[in-house]
C-alpha cells in the first residue's frame, strides 16, 4: 500500500496540482496587493476620497454601557447596520481582479501564439524521393 501511495503522490497530475495551488496563493497575494494598494487609492481619488467601507445603513443604533440612576448596569447594545460599502468594495475588487486576470491570460495567449507560429520543419522526403536519391547517388558512382 505504501508503494501504491508513493506511485500516486509522485505522478505528474498530483505534483502539477500542488504546484498550481501554491502558485495560485502567490498570485492571489500579488493581485490583492495590486488592487488594495494601487487601484483602490486611485478609485478613492476619483470618487472624492470616499471610503466605501465606511458606508452603512444603520438599523439599530448602538448604545454604550451605562449605569442607571438606581445603580444597575445597563448592558451595551452593539450597532446593527447593513454595511453596503463593503459590498461595493467587493464589486470593485471583482472588476479589477477580473480585468487583471483577463490581461494576464491575454498576454499568455499572445506569447503562446508566437511559439505556435514558429515555422515548422520541412516534411521528411517521401519514399519515392528517397529511392530516387539513392538511384542518383548510384549513377554518380
């Protein structure tokens, strides 16, 4: 069973998948950094410095912990709000990441196309051509 597992784990498909997952994590960090550190400040600049993450619709106001007149402690109530700004940020991130990935795939396809356009080797001579060449060589002798 150990030999079977070793054979399975060392097959190309498993190794390729492991490498792809690791590279996907690295590419994810690069793309996330590009979106958060480069593109979102630009979007914020053109929207007048609006930080979408702070946008919300408050359903219930939050109340801080307090003490009543009779000395009893009033527990704090957390704010209940719809954070639609985070959703807007997620949509903007999706559009930017989609565009970046589109550009990466487009560049990869362009590079692959150049490789495929390389001139093919001339086809091997047919049997008749080889035979005629041998006859020609014999006649020269």
